[in-house]
C-alpha cells in the first residue's frame, strides 16, 4: 500500500486521496482503485513500486475491455446479468458476515494452553510420517489390482504390476505431520505397521502409499501458539456465523413450492470409528 499512497502524495500535500492516475477515453482510474488492487494482490512491501505500475496497466486494460463490452452490449446479456447479480449477492452477504463477526477477541493465554494440553497428538507428541506413494487414476483401480494390493508385500511389487500392465502412475514422496492430516487419517496411520499398504482416494486420482518411517517432531507451546490462536479465532468466527444463520432462518418464512427442492433434514453425524472400520479392508485402508 505504501507505493500507492506515495503516488497519492506526489505533487504536493494538497492533492486529493483519489488522485487520478490514468484516463482512458475520459474514464478516470484513481489511486483508491490501485490501492484496492494492491491489497487484493497482497504484494510484499519491497515489490509494491514495481507492482503498482503493473497493476495500473491491468486496470487500464480492464477499462478498455469494459468499454468495448458495453459498446457491444455484452453487459445486457441475460447470462452476464445473472452472474453480476450472483456476484453482488455474494459480496454483500460476505460483507454482512464480516460485520457480524467483527474483530473477535484474541484467545487468552489460558485458552491457548488448554487447547495445547488437550491435543498432544498435534503438538507435544506430534508425529511425522515419511510416505512413499504411487499416484494413479482412480479409474485404473480394478478388482485385479485391488487383490494384488491386498496381498502385496511391498510397493515395488505393485509398481512392477502396473508397469507390466501399462497402467500409468507416478512415484512420489511426502512427509506430512499429524497436523497436516485429517484427525481420523492420522490415527489410522499411527495404527499401521511399517510397509503396510493403504489407498487414499482423491476424486479422479488415487494414492497408493506405504509408511517408511514415523518420527517424533514435537512443538513447544511457544511454537504452537500462533497456530492455536488462528484456529480458535476461526472456530469462534464459524460459531458466530452459524448462530447468525440459525437466527435468520428462525425469523424468516422459507417456502419450497416444489417439494423436490425442499431442504433435506440434516443427517446424523457418523461415528469416526465406524467410518474408519468401513474404510478398511484387509491390508488396504481405503481412506477418503
């Protein structure tokens, strides 16, 4: 923001904050517009001067395209008008949420310490998993391949089969910690033996992996404090928004003339242990 503010200040202190930086066919582009672009781009201070010139040029190009679109009556296209209405609704709704959430109080030292003590698996007893992985398309996970994975003694054995059957795959390695993984997945990995194979399905791709090493990578309270504070603030924000939506729903009259589109009742939450047991089959943990 410093570079944009400097632009506003150049030429004397009597210049208005909305100083014109460019004029495109009579339409002004101002410092306030550039400031907003800098803020949205989250440009580091050392790069702001160079970024200001680049972003100003982008604003000029945007104005040229906007003028051409209006001349061509693109702004009157029903689909475009619908997208504009949707974007406007999202922006206003988000602004309302931010207003209601406000600036939540920073968690106290006692709250941070309590969370730290209650979750040793993320901090004082945090583990890191060294994983070796084969990444392939989920569509290539055939019944024959499943049987092989279930009986295979190593990832190399599976890789050899994939190569022999011309199934495309990629080798990969990763070393996530318990804080990088969903809680249930972290628990499952801790319960596995080194070398045991498991599958993680990620939509159109699947990751066949094995644990090569598990080591301790603890965090002290001081190291974990920023992360815990961020989590607690986000949790409070979510609770505030959820409560506000519930209040608005309770005060509103919501009807569904077409019953096929009526909001379904919220399903009961499944127990994590039940989900995990269903996801595991013999030596293969099909965790999603």
